[in-house]
C-alpha cells in the first residue's frame, strides 16, 4: 500500500455513511476532531519511540500517517500538495531550507 492508495481510500469514504466506516465517522465529526485525533496518535508514537518499542512504534507510526491523511482530507488539502512541498524542499539542504522559513 502507498500513501496515495490510502489517501484515495480516505477520500472515497469522505461522503460515506458514518456508520459504515471509522474514516467516515471521523470525518463526519469535522476537521477539529480529525486534528485532535492526529495529535493523540502523534503523542502515542512519541511514547513508543522513547520506550524503544520498535513494533509498537511501527503500529503508532501507521496510525499517525493514517490520521494525518484524514486531517488533510478533512481540510481538502490534497496529498499531492504535501508531496510537492517535500519535492521543493529536497532541492536544498535541510539547514538552508529551515533557515529560509
């Protein structure tokens, strides 16, 4: 599975009946709830990274990626916009890119 595949699935469920999927339920609660859920998952990933539990971190990282894409979909931000931004940043060093912000 790619991030594009996952994002396409999320978009397909955006207008689905909330009783039919977790994604539809989350999106029905609005962008603020999607952002809150993303934050919760990010904290859980941080905890597993600090504990050095690789298997748990992999699971939490998957949750973070999923909830990030749900949050983007909730605000109608295409994944391609994020990928375009990353591509532009790749053209210069991380230190120079960070200094330019």
